[in-house]
C-alpha cells in the first residue's frame, strides 16, 4: 500500500479528484529550482501538481538541465509549459515557428498565450495564434489581463474591471481553442485586494466584480493566478479567498513549487489563514466539530457567514 498517510491513519479529508483533473487544477511556478529540489518535491507532492510553468528565468540555463527537469515533471504526470514571456519574446522577434518547434522537441506540452507584458493584440490575432499552437499539438492556455493597468483593456482603472471587455477576451481565447484561460494575478489582487483586511473591506466593490465575470464565463474554465511575487501572507490570503468563493476544486495558478503542500491544505481547510477571523480558522475542522465528526455538508468552506468576519 502506498496511498496517502491520512488514509493509512484512518483520517478522512475532503475528497479531491485524481489526475488528470479538469477542475481543482494547481499550476505551480518554477523560477529556476535545481533538478534535485524538483525531484524531492515531486516525490512528496507530485500527485498534487497538474501543470508547471518554467519561467523565462530558464532561458539562460543549459539545455541538459532543462530536459532533465521536464522529464522529472512528466514522469509524475505534470504538464509542462514555458512562461508567457518566453512566447512573447519569440513573437516580438518573429521567431514563433522556430520557438514553438523547439519547445515541442524539448517536451513542453502546454503553452501560455498572453500579452501581459506587451501591448495587447487584437482578439482575432490572438485567436489565430492559439489555433496555430493548438495545431502543433500544444494544450493551449490563454491569459486575460496585464500586470499593470496602463494599456489593459480589461480595466477601466487600476481597481475597476471593464466587465464586457474582460468577458470578450475570455471568449475570444476559448473560441480559438484554449482549453483554459489564466486570469492575471496582478489584476485580481488590484480588484479584490492584497491583504485579508483589504479583501473583506472591499468585498462589495472588489470581489463582486470578479464574481460577475465568473458567473458569465464559468469558474471551471478559469485558472485564477495568485502572484508569486507578493509576500507569503498575501499569497495565502488570496488563495484562501478563492477557495472560500469557489470551493476546494477551484483552479489556482502560480503556486510556488515549495508551497504546493500549503495550497493543498488551504483547499482541504486544514491550514490556518489569518486575517479573516473565524472564516480562516481551520474551516474543515470546524465543520467536523459542528457535526460531531460524523460528516460535513457540501459547502463547509462557506458555512460561516461572511458577516462574521466583516463585523
């Protein structure tokens, strides 16, 4: 027997779908970790990771090391994609064909199509590129939103979405063949808030905007990014808030490789998240206590009213 420790010990946890998953996806970000570290993390948590993004920081790494890391990830059933900047650099230099063919030869099987750090292209241009990548055998994931609000058509201001434009960009990428679409993490943090206190205070003006888009698009089609660049306590608050809103099977991206276990236990409600009052106090364990350990309802992650934390 080589199942999880909790099953061996007779401890029940929230059930999670096994890979390959269509929901509850965890995309991790690899910013240049050594193959030895990757191997050790995968030994413990490879079953929790669905996709890994090898960022542009790998562009100066030796090919042999890149191949080794890709092989390690794929041996655990993890899809491998380059960072969006890698593809953007190729497109800006007119090297799309060579770059895409090189990525496929190395073993990359996912591709991010975005313009998060450059001028946004027309939807028709993006749709055509998505189709081209899809035809080459990539599982294509689009991205909506830019890191900075200047030039971001999906925002009316730094903290206000253009709902219609946001929905239109999602739909254009899906129409071109994208299987999922990332929602830029820096957009989400500016709309909903960085800290727990900020998120709660701005619920009506912030989170409500995100819920409006999700209602029109469908949460299962979106991978919500949480920036890996912001402080850990902010990352944890935003990850928790997405689970609170959409449940354990929400798709979340840009989880740091060395934090994948924290993300999983935020999903399971067994890891504390401070700043949300009783909402973040081990919600799964609270559900067990309320039911005398006999079970829990289908929406235990929302069992405590939001007003309890906002009072």
